[in-house]
C-alpha cells in the first residue's frame, strides 16, 4: 500500500528520504510528503504534494530546501480520504509537536476520533492516520512526556494494521517505528539509522536490516537502534543480510522496470530451479517437509491473491496430475470468511511475492489457528508470511519493482512444478524414468523462456495495431485457461482495457453473446489433447466476427487456417507450458500500455503490495 522511509544520522535527511521514496513509489503514488527536523531551528518542517513523487522533489529542490539530519517520508496509496494535499502524509498534532507517517488501516478510527474531538482536538483531514497522530499526542501529554509509554497506549487502543514512523519535537534526532501486520524494516550504517517499508528503499545504504515483528517498537538515533516489545521491555534482534545486488532495483537501461523484469525471467527461473535441483534430483530439504510428512498429506489448499492465485490454478492441474493429490484453490480474501472445512491432515500453501499481502497473511493465521500445517511460497526473505508459516519455499526472483508481476509469477510457477514432481515421486505416483524426464525438461525452461523473448518485435507490432481496442477475451482449456486468466489480468492492470478470461468450453453458456465484429479474442492452445476442442471454439467466435490471435506450440501450424495472427512458443512438457505461453501475454499487455502512453510501472489505483484489507 503506502511507502514509509525514515533517516536520522550525520548526513542530510531529505535527499535520503526522497531517494528511498522513489524506490517505494510502486507501493502508492497518490501523494507524497516528508517531515524534517531543521538544523537551523527547533521546528519540524513538513512538505507535501498531491500526485507523484517528482513533484515533491521539485518543490524541495531535491531536498536542498529542507536542511536537517532527521526526517520521515511517505508515498501514499489512498484508502481513507481522497488523494489531496490535506490527506497526504506526514500528519501532525494540533501544535505540530507529534509527526506520523502510516501504512495500514485503523478500523476503529471513527470511535477514536469522536473521543478525541470531545477532548478538544480538531481534525483537518479525512484520514485514519491523523487520528493516530492526535491519539499519540493525547497519551504523550497524559504520560508526562514518556514517549514509549504513550506509544504502547496507542497500540493497545487501536484496531487494525499499521506500520508507523514517528517524530516528536521534544526528542530531536530520534525516530520511533512501530509495527502490526504492515511491513517495516530497520537498517544501520556508519552515517546513521533508517526505516523503510521494503528493502529497495535502503539497499543503497545498507545490506543489514532488522525485521520488526508484530507489536514491536524501535527507537532510532544517529548512533544506535533499540528494540522493545509491547511490555516496554528491551529486546535483542539479529540483523539479516540482504543478498540482492543493489543494481537489481535499478532499470538497467530498460525504459521500464516491467520490461527489465520480463527479460530477467530466464535468470530468475534458472536461479529458483538450481536452488532446488541437485545432481538431477529435486531436493526440497530446505523447505523442511520430510518424506513421511509429504506421504501423510491428504490434500492441498492453495490460497493466494491476484497473479499468485492464477499460479495456484495452474499448480492445481500440475499437482493433481503428477502427484495425484487433491488440490483446492482459494482466493485469500474469501478463504477465512467462508469458514472453510479443512482436513486436519492437509497442507495449506500460501503464495505471495511480498510475503506481506494482508488477506494471505490472514488466511495463513486462520489455517494455523485450526492446527493445519502451512507452507509459504514467498520471494522476500524475512517477510511476515515467511516468518509465521511452518515451512517456507523461497523463490529467487530478486526485487520486483513494477506493480504488474512477471518474474515473481514465473518463479512461483516453478515452485509449483518442483512440488508436484517431488510429491509425485515421494508418494509413489511417478515412475523413475518419467521423473528424470520431467527434471530434465525443467532444466531446459530458462533457455526456452529466452527463446520466446526473441520474438517480441512481432508482438509490439500487433499490440500497436490493437492499442485502441475496448474489449478483449482470452480463452483456453485446462492449463491454458489458467494462462488466459493471467494474460487477461496483465491487460487490465497496465493497459486499462476491459478483458475477461473464459474456459473455452463455457463460451456457449452466455459469453458468446458478447462477441461481435472486430472484437479481439486471444486463444491459447498449448495442450495437444485439447487442441482440436479449442480450435472448434475459435471457429465459433470467428464466425461471429471476432479477430483471432492464436498462441500455441511450434508445429501446430494448422492454427493459421483459423487465426488471424499467431504466436508460437517452444514445446515443453505440457505441465510446464504456462512458463512459456505467459510471456507473449505479458509482452502484449506491456506494448498496449506503451502504445497508449500509460505509466507501465505504476498503473492507476494499484499498488505493488496490498498490505491492507
């Protein structure tokens, strides 16, 4: 959702804040602001803008007009209150002695607001964050200047999720950070101390970070960081070394992060495979599931949101076929609210790139509360879901900055393949020869992904031709339907084109009534056993005036008799075809967005990590 940064040290804070916020803008870009304790007075100066961060950089002359060595900053994705200067963070108490930035949602902010209004406080914004700010001011005065005591009282009174960066006029050079269910990390270097919502914001300054756990508080000064629990007891935390290359969070010569990350997929897939395939055998020992435990699993429940949910749909086909293990796939936002009936011997698999997705984290906790074993498939080491799950399967996509996921999606698919192959062997379903063949084919995937990317110019031409289209349908059967769902989502996310994915066999049950002259239908046909069936569906929509794009494997050239435009991908084992077929659809969404002149990396109304419900 929103992005938070903070710095206190020996250097100027504002340039560090702006640099960090620039690397977090994928989390929200409705408005931005910084608060800096000025060197030349006891005043904390607050500067805010509506819109993108570059407006804030212009307003402050890249931070030079706000001198000071301690500050906090924020880039906003609006929840409570429209995007505006007034609703932008940081927020402050009536006398500007307490300054707060916040990521999350306070569920009981209206009742707290009513209490504070009766106590004489006035409110200038529509945000829940302003309520936190003034509640903290209220308790700070009640506690006679004990900041730690006041923060704890606020934590006990508010309901919801929050990551907070706090400055007080009475404590110059000090930043407090607080966390519950929203991500926040702390870093240290020789120049000072930093806070951030995500690693890319501070990777330039330090590789050693502390992950703040739920209901913990950090006090940052120039020279040290002190951690406390909610009982105000000092606690010890060990830093975690971030192994990402700092250049991984840069565009590296590409116009957009999304295109860079599309081209990083061969490397990301190769890294993920090589971490779990040793000497031609799948080795999931680092995940922590024993063969006995795998044999005892009665079924899998895959729970995820967005693209990760589409990974789950694809994984269901693969796992059920290769491991003969029943799989149910749930949207995380629906999972706990439908009061699911869970088998006590099941494994709940939570898929999340960030490891901080609010609904997925809640689903994880629901499963654990019922005594069901959990496995996290995540990309970010030390994330909330990774820390709370019983077992963790780390993907190695590296930092993904563009809001629309590409390489993280591809590495999650690989995690599904590896689990299916390994579970199938352990459960006695896969014969050794077929097992070896699957592993061999899996190792070829990175090179085949690279081969697909070589054909992107044709897709650019096609996308520019259809950049003004208003509706697109994606159709497929089986795994191809799962591919269609992700392709449709990519088009929606970054191109703002209305698109829908349908199981091709369902067209006659209503959807075909929407097909008319000139409408674009993207048809995915990578499963040989379903090729003729889907080809018949293509003929059906073509007879009603649709323009057809076909996406199939090399060798299926008969499709050109029906399709108006065809994209081919290398052949692989049909269980792995999603990894290849998704690439043209990623590129299609990207090129349509570029042709329309849109912001590819930061599509409207979206944020990279949804850390609130």
